[in-house]
């Protein structure tokens, strides 16, 4: 099994075959935070750093998964763009090869459409910094918020920057109790999972052809 794992070997080969940048995007409440916390739980990095840009809502779940008791897992909360930049600068002294960095969510403070060039420059600088970390052997996992745009279309703030930046892109959806992870880049895979007290449980993983690949 990979150093970094989501709990399914078939998906691990796609998501974490090497240190890279993984982007998970989806609407609020679909299970993104549960996914990334479960990845931390199941992984064995030299050190894992989870940065929340959305407050402390993750703490109860992280405690339930036993993550607050682990010496190799660190937690931080970014209050705004400037604070996130400070946390990442400090993180660069801690994160070494085979470390795991999780940012939940990466585009929460991004307001490029409102603040213009200043926010855009910061966001580009941050993405460049994160790419350098992954090239140095750090696994970077980031979630992204979505919003409803014109004509009811779902958009990702900063999408035009995030999609090219990420080595692996996956969308998370929810229909009732069904949670679906759709890998869109570099290959097409669809996986169904459910959330349990112990993390997430994979039900089925399908290739683009919809033929069953693996299951639990």
C-alpha cells in the first residue's frame, strides 16, 4: 500500500502513485473533509499537516478518528490569505520528503474576481509554492469549494488556475446517502463511498467503461 492512502489500492495507484498535487472539489457537505481526514488516518507520512481555512469545524471529526492523539499529525487554522501564506512559509521548514500537506479548502479566501490583481498574484504564488513542495517529494492534497454561477452552472473559484495546477483532479458529489468520487484527471474513474464512524468506506470503484474494478 502507498505511503499515502485513501483505503483503496486501485485508487491509491491513481491518486498517490508519486508525490503530486491532488485537488478534490465539490459542494458543501458532500464529504470532502471526511475524505482528507481519512487519508491522513490511513497514511504513514513522515509528518502530516492539515490546514483549515474554514475554522475549527474539523476538530470533532479529527478527534473521532484519533488524529488529535497522533504525534505525526499537526493542525492549523488560516484566518485569511496573509495568515495562510505565513503558515505555508513555516510549513516549508517542517515538511520534508514523504510528508503530507492538506489544505481544506484551498480557494476559500480566494477573491480574485473582487480584489483583482493583488489576490490573483497571491494565489499564483501560493500554487507555485505548493507545486515546488510536491516536486520535492511532499504529497499535497487540497479541497476546493464550488459555487453556483450563471445559468445554474457549478463553478470553482480560481478554477482556471487550479485545474492546470493539480496533477490529479476529482469531483465529490452526494445523492442522498450515496457519495461519489469522480476522478477527472489524469484518468476517468468513478468510486462510490459512504461515511462511517471510522472514516470512509469504499463500496465500488469503476473504470470509465463502468466495468467494476474493485469493491469492498
